[in-house]
């Protein structure tokens, strides 16, 4: 499974240390993306790019509220897969329990569901 274009842009910016891209549209001082632990930041991008500070604002700046929900799913390969998987499981009336080590990822999943 490949990364989405939004994930690829953020991943590349992290690898290159491109703070200008990561902080487009004005990051508050406390929300500046820290590049100290690169592996953790890359892990966040692979889960969902909105886990990075300011990424959601960059991706949804000019979108309507209805389009933001759609963009939430389109921004992450994992959510695209989860969306398809949950539909099939729902058809079979299966129960699903989702775990994540990241609380912010659970918040995104809550918005998704």
C-alpha cells in the first residue's frame, strides 16, 4: 500500500527538514513541527498526516465543511483501507474494536466514524 500524495509531501518535507513547508499558513510558536525525533514524526505521517502540527490547516484551508470530511479519509492510506474494510464488515454485521497507541489518531478516527 502506497502513501497518499498528502502523506508523501509531508514525509518528504520531514526527511528534507523543510520547516517552511511544514509551517505554511502560520504555525503558532507552540505548534511548530519539531524535527528532533524524526522517526516519530515519520510514524505520525504514515498513520495520518493530520497528526503533524499545522498539516490539517494546510490540507483543508480552502475546503467546505463537507469536503473536509472527505479529505480526512483521502489524506491517509490507512483510513482509505479502513473505510473499505469497515463497509465490508458492516455488511456482515461484524463487531469491530480499534486500538491505537496515539490518542490523536483515536481523535481522528472518532471524526471519521
